[in-house]
């Protein structure tokens, strides 16, 4: 594939988004970031180095302007609010990115592509109980993230859905390792540095082996990843 030149980061002002902006700039990519108007100042450190398009990420006019001419689009699917924010965002990107563009979406392990993921009781409780309570409180809507991913999986664009484990802040361990299914022993440690989640997203833009995959990731220096590498 020709070298990636211009990428759009949808949800650039969040924790994951800011790390993705940095990784993209490190690779010499031209960056266009989209974030809510009130969050633009969170990108001040990048002033003059990226283009910021303020607006709701599920606003099709905003996305249309932002993805124009982009070879790749990185999308933070945030399960925020209860107004089809994530699914509206995903749909706009799927419809409006140029044909052939590389599209990389973020979500959590709770998203399943083929129903073959095996979840611990902790994740089940988190999704069922906490997810329901959060929806009632109208702050988080996991179902909307599920719907967003369903639309991505059904699309014939060149997508990857990166499924994050629990996250923490800390020094990079390098590119996370991944598996097609949660429940694989390699993932057991269930922790990734947030900076490395971002690294995996940005690296996926140039990795065609990840097209039409939904990798579940884990930190490469976690005990479960190291045990796998040692062949245990
Ligand atoms: N946190 C975890 O442990 C975890 C685990 C697995 C997977 N993930 C996945 O990782 C990704 C990002 O997670 P993160 O923890 O690193 O968070 P993050 O980067 O801070 O992302 C939060 C995003 O949600 C937006 N947002 C917050 N409140 C909003 C609202 N009311 N309406 C619209 N947008 C709103 C933020 O935009 P503003 O900057 O405008 O506020 C930001 O873009 C998501 O795809 C998530 O599913 C997270």
C-alpha cells in the first residue's frame, strides 16, 4: 500500500485520542482531529501541527469535512450519552470516508463479532449490571456501541475494530499482542497501557492483515502475554 499521508482522528480530544494524535504525528502523518467544540482547548499542545474541526462526531456535515482526502480514519467509539452518539459516528464515517480508506474503530472487549468470545464473570457483571445502571442514569449506553460495531462488521469498507482490555496510564510496553477471541489465555491479564492501545490503532492503519479483523488486545509485557511468548 502507498504510504499513508493524511489521517482523520474522530474523538481526538479524549485520552485515547490525544495519544493517537501524537503517534500519528510521530509517523509524519498529516492529522485532522474532530472533537466537541468545548474540548478543542484539550488539543492546544498540538496547535499549528494539526487541523481541528470542532463539532459533534455524529454530525454528518462535520465528518464529511473532516474525512475529505483522508487515507485513514481512526474513530473513538465512546459509549457516551443516549442519543445514538457512537452508532451515528460510525455510520457517518462508513458512509463518508473515501472508498478504500483504512478505517480503525476503538471499543472494549465486551463487543463480540461472532459470539465466540468467552467472558469472565467480572466482565459479564460489568456489562449487565453496571451497563444497565449507567443507561438508566443516561450517562453511558453500551448498546449503542454494540450497534455501532454491528454496522461496522456488516460494512464492506476496509475496517478494523480494536477491542481494548482494561486500561491504565503508564509507560509504553510497545505494540500490544492480540487474539481473535476473548477467553484466549494470552489475554488473561486484561490490562493495556492506554498509550499502547493508541499505538495499536495507529499501527493498524498500515497493517492490511488486520482488515476485517476485531483484535482483542492486551499489553505485550503482561504476565499472560509473556507466558504465551514463552510457550507456556
Ligand atoms: N476506559 C477503559 O478502561 C476502556 C476499556 C476498554 C475499552 N475502552 C475503549 O477505549 C476508548 C476510549 O476510552 P478512554 O477510556 O481512553 O476514554 P477517552 O479517550 O477519554 O474517550 C472518551 C471520549 O468520549 C468523549 N465524550 C465524553 N463525554 C461525552 C459526551 N457526554 N458526549 C459525547 N462525547 C463524550 C470524549 O470527548 P471530549 O474530549 O469532548 O470529552 C472522548 O472523545 C473507547 O472506545 C472505549 O470503549 C476503554
